C-alpha cells in the first residue's frame, strides 16, 4: 500500500443543507489530508461546519462538490450500501451526541459494529467487555445508556468506535462530558491509536487536554479552513514517528 492508499484525502468539498431560502452552505471548499500515525484536531466556532466535515470524511454523507478518498477509495458515486461497507471496514465514529441504542446494554452497544460485520456473538461480547474495561467501565457493561452518566455514555461511544478495529477513528467532541481521570483515559486511548498503532485519528474538540496532544490543528470558520498548523512534536520515544 502506498502512503496515499492509507490516508484520508479531502479535496475541495462543498456541502449545502436544504434549498432555496432555507439553504445553508455548511462547507464551501475544504481540502485536507489526514495521515496514519497522526492526531488531527479540527476546531472552530459552533455552526462552522466541523461535524459536517467529519461526516463527509467518514462516508456518512457525500459532498455536493469535491472528493473524499478513504484509503484510496473515492466515496463519490457509491450506493448507500457501498458507503456502509467502507464505514464498517475502515471507520470508527464517536458521535457528538453518542447515538447509543437505549434498549441495548453498554456491551451490546459496543458489540453492534461486530454484529454488522458478522462476528461471532461470543467473540463480540468478549471484545466489547475488554474495551469497556480498558476505558474503566467494566462495572457498567450490563447497564443501559439511560442508567449511565453522560461521561460513561461517552466512553461507551468511544469503545463502540473501536470495536471493529478501524484504521480511521473520527471523534466529535469525544471528551466534552468527561473530566479528570476518565477524560485522560480517552485522550491517551486516542493518542495511542495514532502514535503506537499507526491509525488515523481525527478529532473535533474544544478540550485543551486534546488540543495539547494533537499533532496538527485545523481551524474551520464559516465552512472554510482558516488556519492550519503542525504543533511541536508531542510524541514520546517508542511511538511510531
Ligand atoms: N441537517 C441539517 N440541516 C440543515 N442545516 C444543517 C444541518 N446540519 C447542520 N446544519 C447547518 O450547517 C452548518 C454547519 O453545521 P455543523 O453541525 O457542521 O457545525 P459544527 O461546527 O459541528 O457546530 P457545533 O460546534 O455546534 O457542533 C450550521 O449552520 C448548521 O446549522
Ligand atoms: Mg458539531
């Protein structure tokens, strides 16, 4: 695989919600590359287009203009089924508002992507419980989302994003509801996925703890990238360069 085959490439994408007087131009020509082994942080004011950009990067939406290429595969012109196949094989999402299924327990929520790819249920349960344990939630694995705190739900959402071992992790405010030790656990988990395991990690966040750990930072305003800068190396020895 060449480097570009393992990258997530966004070229001049634009996306408008609605039509006519109600039309909102959410993105107006955004280009970026997210590379394996790096934590890319996207910042910007509320309504600037960050979630929309993440949804395009994760093949949840396709752009009106421009191209998104995920590990060498363009998302344009694909059916919903083909887009879902890309998501299931490559992408882990942490949604801004968690999107957990209220009737399923924590571990069942985490195992859901594994069900979708046809993984054996017992193996799925083991993996789900292990991920919850890694995130400090072993004791909540059999609870439903309604019985969990906001921060616990957020960690279940992070565990679910990692369940099917995706190369690309896209996380929308993954620590917003977290403080103290659990926030730190999520920060270190995401950072390790990039630096130790060579995955692509893209975060939308206002959290200074995450900003400090990102390798590169992009600021979006009004549907455009206004600044982009690499940060001084945050990597520790032993991590992938
Ligand atoms: N489904 C939708 N239908 C219509 N307009 C939308 C929709 N989703 C988002 N928008 C609009 O598109 C613009 C970008 O929204 P987006 O959710 O990408 O912003 P954001 O940067 O993630 O904001 P926040 O920080 O508040 O989460 C906003 O003006 C928003 O109101
Ligand atoms: Mg958002």
